[in-house]
């Protein structure tokens, strides 16, 4: 599938993705991409976030590809539980461990637990070996449950602007490969 033939839904996590974040850069470079905006980025409410993702999926006029980061992964995966007929793929980066009571901020736990059913579309999970919000083993476990292809990002922190992943050209190459497989 070509990027231009899909609606790319950019789904940021907690506090949104700033202008230097790879999601913002990808969005500005992909004419068919749009961001799922949340009413409250710093005090996420699970039901509200899930509803917003669902609304954006439902309003799509072309096949949808989800590009979610961090808490956006949890919102996206919960949103597709009631149907994902027009979702063709999910590119999930740095999913947080939403069941770990030691992970901060506590907002993350309100999005858990993750559904463990296989996803009804192809997906990649990109995970770091030193992400402060999830262990690599947890990401591997959830990717396995979802039937996702796990991409080992090495020691990349939370794969955001703060960890040096502004433009993230390696991620864009992996995303391009993912799109070719759809």
C-alpha cells in the first residue's frame, strides 16, 4: 500500500508530540496524515482518548493506518476493539507497560490492561531495550499476543525527541517497509 492511498492517523501519547518529535515531522511530510487531537493531553481520560481515536477511524474515507506512540498505542488498541473494518495496519512505537504500578506517571495505568487478542490487521511494534516506560520483555509479550512483528530498536530510550529521535530516519525506513507489506 502506498502512503498516499491511506489515511495515516498520527496518535500521540501523554502530553502530545511536539514539533521536534518524529510523529510531528512525519505528519508534516505525509499529505494523507492527520493527528488525532485530544482535549486534555496532560490529564488523559481513557474513555475520552479512546472515543477520539474511534471518531477519527470512523470518519476516514480511505483505508486507515494507525501510527501510535506511547500512550497513543493503548488508546488505539482499545479503540479498535469495537471494530476495525477500515483499519489496514498499525505501527505501534514504544508501548508503555500500562499494568506496571511502578511506572510513572500513574495516568498510564488507567489505560490498562491491554487487550490480548490478536489484532485484526497487520502490525509492527517498535520497542527499545531501555525504555523507561516499559521493559523490552513486556513489549515482546504484548507484540506476541497481538500477532505483531516486533522491531528491536536497541537502546533507544522512549523513541521520542528527548531520546534523540526527532526526524528518526531509521523509523521512517521501517514504516516504509511496513507499508509495502500492507
